[in-house]
């Protein structure tokens, strides 16, 4: 099912669950003025079809002094498809890598990395990341203040 096959109720369910995955089918049905069974069926269908990948608890990172975040740009030395795919397959296995994006521009990948301190970051870079074949250069940026963290994608309404 493509997103253009979702109706407004599906989109409304996704919007609400993105903001609070703890909402019950009963709460969703009341908010959307739909029956509980209809909402239950829709949520299950959205899960089965891969629109909903899971639920999680968002922690307040500021409560943990020992979480260091880095955005690290990686430029590869080989840009053939199989080399790019091999790097991506390997790097997403590292628990330190929270997010991995293949990008355009001056870098090939942007990684969001979480570690407990600079020693752990150095160990990750030296013992894991730079040992991968095809890594050309790295540039890291450490987060000093998180001004906004939003995990809700903007979904267009059906017209």
C-alpha cells in the first residue's frame, strides 16, 4: 500500500500515534469519532503494511550527563553501489550508531552516534568505524545543546 492509498482516518491515526504511542484504541476512537473495532483494525493494518514500525519510550537526554551525541560525516573512498551498500550494512550494526543517512553533498553518510564519554568515542572511531573498508574521511560535530528534537513526521492531509 502506498501513502496515496491511505485515507484521512489512517493519516489521523498515524499523526496521533506519532505524538503518543501509548494511546489506546479506545482513546483513538474517541478522538477520531470512530468505533473502537474500526480503529483496532486500522492500526493492525498499518502495522502489517509497515507504516507503523514499532513503539518506544523517548527519554529525556538532559537527565543523563553521560550521553554524548555526535553527528559524524563520513566520506567514502569508493562510490560504487556495492561499496556504499557494504558500508551501510556494516555501520548500522554498531550499537553506538543511532541513525544512519546516505546523503548528498560533501559527505556520503551522516551518522548520529551516542557514547558515554570522549574515550568511548575515540575507541568507537579507532576500533570500529575507521576499520571498515572504504572509509575515506570523517568529520564529527558534538552536540552541546539540544534545542529541539522532534520525531513526528509531517503527514499531508487528504484533500
